[in-house]
């Protein structure tokens, strides 16, 4: 069996379509993560997210942006994200919209994704 190395993070949900496709073609697949995400400017983001009335809109450009918001506001009883629903919340891509909606944000459309 031929080993195929994928330089990427494996699927979070346990179902990896790349592994399935390669296995069905007779390959053995292995993921090697090559990127690490480190959230920066935690305090600045927390200050911004704590004052939703200051802004005219919120634009979330990736699922990582949604993750950063979730990490900086672990206690959403102090500043509930629902307060952000009084202004437009835009997302780039359906996956980002879904992640934002899971946090309780009401998104308006999406502008596309990374695929051509």
C-alpha cells in the first residue's frame, strides 16, 4: 500500500473526506499538521466585543475569527452576543456563518469562500 502524506490538520468531526477518497483508491493517508493558530490581541478584541453599540457592523472573515470571539468572551452573560444582533453581522462563507450562528449571532448572507 502506498502512503500519502497530507500536510494539513485532520478533520475535527472524525470524518475525513480526503482519507476516505484516498483509501477507496488504495492509498494509506496520514495527516501532518504544519500550521498552528495562536490568537493574539485577546484584550483588544475583548474590549471591542464588550461595546457592541460602538460599531455599525461586524464582519467575520473566517471561522478563526468566530473562534477568537468565543475565546475572548467565555462568560457571555456579561456581554451577550445577542447585543450584536442590533447591527448587521456579515460573514465570508457559509462555514463562517454557521459557526457565528452557533454562538447566537444573526448573520446576513455570505460573500463566498476560499474556493474559486
